[in-house]
C-alpha cells in the first residue's frame, strides 16, 4: 500500500523546534513527509534541519518551483493526502480565516482538497484575543481540524493555554484522519 502523504507546514513560532521531532515521528510511522516553511519560520529553525529529517527538499518560496512541473503550490496541494500546520501561528490562522493567500503555505491550503489540520502555538494572551478565537471558530466551521493548544509553560515562563499540543497527540490525530 502506498505510504500516506503528509505536507507539514511550519510557521513562525518558538515551537518550531518541536516540528523537527514531529517530522521524525511521522517518518517513523511510515508516512511520506514534505515540509513547507514560511519566511518567519526560517528565523527559528533552518530549512536544513527539515531537509535532513524528511529526506527531501524543503519548500519555502511560492515563485521557485525548482524541479517541480507546474505551479509549486498546486503540485503540493494535490500531492498531499493531509496538510498539517504545526506550529500554526496566529498570523496564519488569521490569513486562512480571511482568505489571504500571500505565500507558499497559504496558497497550498487555498488550492487543496485534502484535510487541513492546524496545531496552534502562541501565548495565552494572543490565543484569547477575540479575533483569534473568531478565526478559529470560522476555520472549524469550514472544516479545518484543530489539535490543541494545551495548557503548558509558554515562552514568557507563565503557565497558560496556547502551548502546542504534545507531539504524540498530533501524530495520533494525523493517523486517525488519514484512515
Ligand atoms: C521570539 C518570537 C516568538 C514568537 N512566537 C510566536 C508564537 O508562538 N505564535 C505566534 O503566533 N506568533 C509568534 N511570534 C510572532 C510571529 O513570528 C509573527 O506573527 C510572524 O509574522 C508569523 O509569520 P508566519 O505566520 O508567516 O509564519 C513570535 C515572534 C518572535 C520574535
């Protein structure tokens, strides 16, 4: 049986480092993984880490298709059985909720028919903002799946809701959704 194909989007959050382990865990589950990073995610972790862990080129630029035949965002949108964005910033949640498709990752989501799973990671203050909650509610209504966030120690060293959920829970959700 063909290995399910997971496109992992990584956005600009301090929780980016956890996405490295997530790639490892998805590969261990015999899933094919391709990674897309926003410009801001690359401030936190270098694409090289994801390239080595996934064993594949990392995609970062909407206008650089490289070896791919056709527009990169449509090729990746059609390739994926499931799109997982982890960590998912408040910014990307906001863009997706409002149909703003101004980079590779958001354009992929705009062009896909695959399931989309978002794992938010942010401070509690950010997470509790009415606009963020409204954006999450809209995306849920339109069929996006959310995993987390959970209560945990945030970067500001204060315990609060907004912490990215545990890697094993993300992997379990992916396995459940691709069945
Ligand atoms: C040190 C640092 C940590 C950040 N952590 C988060 C975070 O956990 N969640 C979040 O939504 N934004 C966080 N931000 C802000 C985002 O990086 C910023 O909104 C950025 O524009 C997101 O870009 P992207 O959504 O295109 O990846 C952080 C910024 C800095 C400088």
